């Protein structure tokens, strides 16, 4: 099972000191956090993509390329790459290049984003969010799997005899996760192609997460990719740890109350009751995280949010250290002990996908084996 961290890259004033770091300092902090993740044995670092204040990571592949050069084992991902407002041609180029530079240590999470004004900034209509996601992704699959493409769709200029460069490393496209917290159409899309489904459940109750993941699993099986419990699932999480629960709550409360997304809303106690947020000891984090499989099933990737709401870098690095040394080793062993033998432990990697050969379903533009019409888009 893969464990790691994701960053939304917010630039938020530290409510305990009144200090706001510069954009440069925040970007450097994100890279320092990624290096710490590898140091303590975590598997994955993922960055969000945002084009508006108070967030800084507008160019994920630039950041991930720098991290790739400084690491050896860390898998590099996005928490969201905007499939709606980015040109799929540029996504194909950028992530194939990153794949080469990282020797295959890269995958991608596609999503529609949660900031409405981004759409017109990039010449798109938010009312077309789902059709954009469907059409753009099908084109992206073709760009990574075919040469001399002739293509015409609704949302970009046609392509005639186009070949994307560089081609994916070993002619093996990166593994794709589809990230969504509210759109069943995206769970359907992930299932249609046999891709991963990442439900970043940091804001949602267990019933909602269970419903979305169940839909994806059922449709994954419907399209002939395997049994429902073999579908590739990733979940989010959010923690703050200290030696005692009281100390964790005392230290984290001002940051929770000031967070740019949920600050000034539900109390921290209500939020920990309703969502996967854990504020307490490492043992509490272990217990709560293990419970995710009770409603989402056995899954393959767990990413935690640690570095937001103005938390200073030294505290974030402390959290990464605790996660990597005290929490993840226990979670890794316990999840594997509980996992049925027929359920994959890890999501596909470049190594496993390349080894599967040229005839593997991953190499096909449309690998669905049943009901293969509704989600393809741009056919």
C-alpha cells in the first residue's frame, strides 16, 4: 500500500504569530516537505494545481521535476491536474517529459477543480465542466497511445496528423487517477477506463465517501476490469499529532479556526466527528485511518494533508517525521494483514505497467469490455 502526503499550497497567515511567508518561501517549504517525505520512508508526494490566491502551485510539473532531481524513490503525483482548463495536448507533453526525467516515478490525478473563476481565465465555460473532463481525457489517452492523430471535438481546435512528443517512457503512459469528491460522472469515467479513483474525503462524511467509492467499484466490475473489490482506490486524510490529544488540540485549534477552506465554520470537534480529520496522538491516527477500509473497502493509496492553514514549516516537518516513523509502518503492516489475497496491495506503477507488455489493457485507448459507449467521449 502506498502512503504519502499532498499539499494544496495555500499561503495563509500563521494565526499564532501574524506572520505570512512569501510565495518564494512557501514554494521552498513545499519542496522541503517532499524531501522530508522521502527521508522518512513515505511513498508519494502530490501537489495541487491552483491559479488563484491564496495558493501558489500553478505549475505542478515544474515543482515535481525539481523534486525528481533531488529524490531517488519518491513517487510524484498531482493532487489535481485540471483536465477541464488545461489543454490535453500540453498535459500529454508535460507529464511524459516528467516521466522521463523521473525514470517513471510519476502518475497524475485529474480533476475539475473547485474554483469557478478559473474556467473563464482559460477560456472555458464552467457549465461544460463534465463534458470537458470527458472529452479532454479521451483525447489525452489517444495522445499517449497513438501517433499521427486526426481528431476533432467540441472544445479545442482539431488536430491533423499530430504526434505528441516525447512519447511516454517505454511507450507506457502514466497511471491516471480521477479525483472527485462530488461527481458520480467522474467515478463512472474512472471505472470505464479501469483507472484509479481518488476520493479526497477530507471534507466529507463517511456515508458520502462510501457511496462514491461503491459506485466506482460497481462500475469497474461492470466494464470488465476485475472484481469490484479489486478496483484501485485512493483516499485523502488530514491529521495533526502530538504526544497527547489535549496537546494536539491546543496546538492545532488556531490553525483549524483560520483555515482558508473550512475556517470559521464547524468547530474542530464537530469536524473530527463528521470527517476523517484526526487531531490527537499517533495511535489515534492509526485507529481512525484503519477504519477507512470499513466503509471504502481495501484500498491502495492513502495521502494525508499536513501543511496548510499557516502551519510553520518546522511543525509540518515534525508531522511528516511522526507520520513516517510512528504511523505509516503500523498502518502498512495492519492494512496488509487484513487485505484478502486477491486484492492488489499497490496501485499500478510504471514498472508494473511496462512489464505487462504492449498488449496489456493499459495500452489501449478504450479498454472497457462491456457497455463501452457512455463514458468514452470524443470518439
